[in-house]
């Protein structure tokens, strides 16, 4: 059995970087068949997803209707001059 690096890169099926995951998570994803080793030499440092969640994720239930207290995906940035700048909220991105 090959050893895993402490921090393993998770790559999408298209080859784009998604995020870094711990070695135990990467190993369990490979064992479950959700991912495969991206590079075949040395320690396992990169894992590639087999399929994307947008086409294979199961819906848990019906979507909830929008409400005033629902989470925001954009926020208004404060600037020094009178203009409005809308940016993505950090919790809404995968960075």
C-alpha cells in the first residue's frame, strides 16, 4: 500500500484544483470509489474525483423557499468613495 502525503490535493474530474484534504479523507474517498489517484509516482499527493457532484448528487428534499433570514452569497464592500461594490461572500466559495 502506497503512503499518502499529509495534505492531499483534491482535483475535479476536469483536472482543476478544488481543495486540499487530509490523508485519511483522501484514502476513504479512494476506498469508496469516489476518487482515484491522479499521479502514479511516489507518495499519493493528488486525488482526482471520478464524477462531479452536480450530475451525481442526490437531492435530500425539496428546496426551501427564499426568506429574509436565508444565507447571503454576496456582500456589499465598503469603499472610500460613493460607489457600491458587490463581492462573493467567502463562505460561498470553495477557497
